[in-house]
C-alpha cells in the first residue's frame, strides 16, 4: 500500500542547488542556508482517486462550524491592530513586527542625535544634534556614525569641513553631507569619500539653512533653502544642474515648513508653508501658485508637510495639532483629524500611501484617509523612515516595520475567514496530519482552487517569517497538484526563488531587510548593486548563479567589482606582481571578466605597473590596446595589435605613435613589423599622413620610390615639374633594374614633350591624353606626315594603327578614305571592323561593300546584323545549314515575308526528294 502511495505521490521539482563559494570578507552562504530548504518544501500529495478509496466514510460536505473550530489562525505570529471603520464594513488591518534587535543597545540614544535612514532597507547614519544641549566627551568637529539596519557600526566619518546643515541618503546609498556654504560631499556606507559639488554662488554667499533630498526618475534630487529664503534644486546629484525657484511672495519671513515633490511629468515642485499660507513653487514656469486647503479647525500656521511615496497625497500638521490629508494640488480633502497631541511633533511621515504617522518621540499616531486611527506606544525615542509599502521604526533597542497587511494575507489569516486561500491553508494543515479532512476542504474550494493557489503564493511573498512562508507555499503546492497546468509554474517557482534570496539578505550579518514589494521596485540588478556596495561578493555571486543572470549584470560584473575593491584596499600590502597573480588566480584567464576595467581602476589608484600586468590577462585586444597606449606602452600595444590581426587597431596605434614619437624612432619601431610597414604606407597613400619617401629610402625600395615619383608627377601643376619627376622615376627604375618600366616612363616623357608642342600648334588641349588619342587627333586633322612620324617614334603596331584609322575615318564620315584603306592591302584586322563601324553610324550601303570580304564562318552573323535577312538565308541554304536558317528566322520574326521564305527553304532541306520531283 505504501509503495502505491509513493508511486502516486506528487513531488515538487527540485530547483538547482547553489554552489557555496566562501569569501573571507563575507558571511558564508552555508551559515543561514537561505532559510528555506528545498527538502522542506517537498510535499507528497496522493492522487484524489486513490485517496478517496483509502479514506474512511466521511461526510460529503464540510460544515461551516466544524471548519471554523478546526482552523488555527496564526495570530501569535503577528502584532495585529484591528480598527472598525464606521463608514465601511470589515476591518482595517495593520501589523508591526520586529526586523532586528539593534546591536547598538546602550550605546546610542536617538533623542540626542540627528538620524537619517536610507530607503529600501538601507543603512542608518547619526550625528550629534547641535540644536540640543547634550554632554559630549570631546570638543571640535562632529563625528558621523554609519550603522547597518541591524545596529552594527559600519564606519565613522570624522568631519573636518564646515558646518553641516543636513545629512541625507541618496537612492544609491551614498551619504550626502550638505554644508552651510553650499558644498555637498558624498560618502559610501564605509565612510569613503566619493565626490562633491556646489549648489551655486548665491547659495555659497548667502549660506544654507535647510536641505532635503527626494527621489527622481533619474536618481536623487536635492533642494536647499538659503538664508534669504530662496530655494535651489538639483534634479540629479550625478549631473548637478542648479535651478532656482521663484521667490516666495509676501513678507520676507522664514517658511514654517516645506517639502519637495517630483511628479510624473519629471518636474520638481516645492510646497512651502508660511504661517497659514501655502505656496506651490514651479521653477520650470517660474510660477508661484497659492493654495488654500480646507482646514476647519482654527490654526495659526502649518508646522509640517509630508508627501506620500506615490506623490499624489499630501498631509499637513497645524500648530493646533490637526492633521489634514488631501491631494497634492490641495483641491480635494480626504480627512481632517485632531490628534490632540500634547508633545511637540518630531516627524510627520507616510506609512506607504495609505496612512500618515505622527511621530511624537516614543508615541506614534497613525491616521489613514479612511479615518482608521490608532496609537503605538514605543519603549524609547524613535525615528521613522517611510517606505513604499510601510514604515521603518528605529528605536534605541529595535528596528521594526509597520505596514498595512496586504489583501491576500488579510483574506487568509482573518479570524473566521472563508476565503479560498484560507480553506486551502487549512487543507494543507490537515494533509500534513494525514487527516481525511484535507480532501473535504479541497472539495469545498474545488471551483475556486486556482484563486486559492494564487492567494497563497502572493501571501507567502508578503510574509517575513520563513515558517509562515513555507506553510503558505506548501498549501499552494497542494492546490496546484489538483490543477495540473492551469496555474503557471513560473509564478510558484519565481516566488520560491525570491523568498530564498530575501531570507538570505535579511540575515542580520548582511542586514538588507527588503520586503517583497521593495525588491520588486529595486529589481535583481538593484539588489546586486546593494550587495556589492556592502562588499558581500560571495552571496552576490551565488544569487547570480541561482538566478542565471546575464554576463553584463551577473558574475563577471561582481568579480570585476571584487577585483577593484582588492586593488583599492591592497595598496601597500602586496606588490603589483603578487596582487595581479592573486586577482588572476581568483578570476581566471579564460573568464569573461573585463580585466581592462580592473586595470582602469589600477590606473585611477596610480598603480601603473599593476595595470600593465593586469592587461596581460585581457583577451580582448580592443579593450587592451587603448589602455596600453594610455600607459605609454606603445611598443607593447603595437605588438598586441599585430598579434590580433585587426588592421583598425594597427592604424589606431600608428596614429598615436606618429604623434608621440620622433620621426627616426617611429620608423625604426615599425620597420620590425613588415605588415605594419605596409599598412602605414597604405595609410600614407590614403590620407597623406606622413612621407612615404622616407620609408622607401630607409628600405632602399627603388621600385616603390619610382612609383611614388610617377604619382607625384601627375599631381604637379607645371609641365617642367612633371618632366623632372618623370626623369627621376626613370633613374629610380634603372636602379631597381626595372627596364620595361623605365622604357615606358621614357616614352611618356617623349609623348609629353610632343603633346606640349601640338598644344601650342593646334591651340587645343592635348597634354594628358593617351598615345592613341593623340594619333586619332592627327588623323582627324589629316596630318599624315605627323601621324607617320608618331608611328615610327613610338613603334605603333600595324594592327593598332589600322584599328585607329578605321574608327577615325568612320567618326569623321570619310567613307572614301575607308574604302581606299580596304583596297590598300589585305586588312591585318579583317573586314569585320569595317562592317561594325559602318553599322555603328547607320551606313548599311557602305557596309555592303565589306560584307562579302567577311570571314566565311561570320558572314551569316554579319548579314543578320546588317538586317539583310534574305541574303543571310540564301547563304545558309546554299550551305545546307538548317541551324543557321533557324537562327536567321529567330532574328527576323517580325518580318512575315522573310519568315515564310525561310520556312520554305527549311522545308526544301528537310525533303530534298520532293523538291526534285516537283522539278
């Protein structure tokens, strides 16, 4: 029976097991095992048919009361707050759970500090608050402490600059320290200086009194307020372009509060409150719009403004303790609540986009637009950080997260819930007990099983505890086994992978407490960026392997970042050779890691020897050669370019060497590479980059020198210069023992001199024409004497002379001279050219004079060419050539009489006896 159960059971397909790489700087992957093991998620599900047969007799339907009694809701794993909304049915559900117990207990008192927290599970920075009177052990400049979200001290920054107005985190987890002189310095989470920029001359002169960062579509923006109450904005700290907002109208008094909004139109606006008045500043249109929110309670000023993460909602806090919530353009009012707070407000922030939180130190007042209000009492002073899906609460002892419970989780875990997901969870619990009730629960949600599976998968992503995640995924797997292929397996597998990753990075040693929604917004590339920033290279590599990420975003990138870190922090500890060998041993020489990027980092660290050594491991010449040239290694770059066989790279190296080397050194370097020498000569011929003559002289290449002289002669404007260059070419050809080329060049010199005389004599351009054209010119002028002298001087062959005469006489229409030439003697070129030139100039009558003299095997073709089809047919008939008759017939298809005549001749040849009988 057990074997049948085993055969009929359904097992989750195992996902690939990650290779556990160990790195000395990082947490071993095996310590936390990603919290969710594959073996724990293996669920054996018996087929319904076999199970029904084995189960005892049970009732067909599950009674509602029995289900409610048997279902155990996991209230103990939640810190839940239920609030009845009188305007709607049901409950508004929030939960608060502890993320970490802070490692700074008894060391940090937030009440005396300025605190800034990076979004999406980022680090925490604190500095002493100058506005508060607190005992200090040292005097002088402040010290900035940077902690991980679990309270572990990561670094300290001993400040040596001017007065710090504000510290804020960017979206890329850089700590921005804004000084009163407008200088903004950026540091990483380990306190290393990155870069700095200024907020403009006016901000520097007038001094800054307040600053805020805000997320934008391109990164992080920064708005500052000066002592003359003017706002200046930078929309991207990576590309700081400073813009000034229009001045605030009215009396020149300090704003009571303000906030920045970056809208969907990519425009930044500032909401400013001056006592009771609210203004919306827009720098793009230099426009100021006064807004009047509908606040029913009496108040004298607005003391706090908070903008929701979605940018669509705004919350105001008045000096009377009234919280107003409405749209960001203040046209709609959603609610107004008298908080009746006796303590001064510390912060006004949003919890996601669904509730506003008023931080009074150790008390949090939570208010939603739906008027679902409650109070949280904390154990100490707190600092809250808004997130897209909730609120991070930092106290002296703990790091907690407050969020509205997502709808799938509400549906499943609400007391007495009859949602499909809740029933499926209960079915899974009963199945684990091997109870027959599991089948009854499945039957109860049979028609909603797909919805139940999706609910469980979504709810698992929203849960923080691995035990609850496993419970929900088991339930989803149970339901999926009854649906076959109706639910996409990628949904289940994808959630499984994400949860393993999230559970791993949430470990307190890594301390990256991302929720599922934050991970979705950040993406896997963003997650890798954050792990690299924390120097968690080992787990980053394992995540790349697990997700099978592309090379551009995956393992090669992580290894490159590790190598750059190794170079930066290995200075002074290892020499260049040892460091290069250590990096290559880790990365491998055949890997797809960009050694050029690592070498570039070595150049930035002024480690040129290390960079040169690293470039030896780079297998891409296109990446290797530019850096070698940058390092002044021209011979090595030239050798690598020749080795690559890429002419473009060789040209690139040659151009750089030509600019940096002396002439002698350049030619002495390239002469060791014949292929480079040839390519340089080609380059010189193409763009006249240098003197080819120098190359040929060094190599005693007289033939190339002569060719260069001939080419230069045709570029010369004056006849004397051309003649001189041709004379030089003759000598060079003689030195190269190229007698034929020397003789031809001498003939060209003679022709040039003769043509010069003819140009003066005839008054028409003759220079630079060929010998044939010169002879034709003399024939057209009927200068027989000069023609004969030219023929003798240049030893013109008889056949060429006859060709020239035939074509020239036909061109000038001298048919009498043409006939006289044909009678002079037997033509050495035949009489076909005579016929051709006559037909070329449409003189068929003249062509008939020469047709009888055409070669016998060409006569029919030429008669047809002259359109003398009857004569051609008669010749073919006399030769009894049927194929020739068909050829003639095909060429005269439009001439009906000729076709009929040819048909009769073909018939006679086909039946010779019949034709004789008729006779």
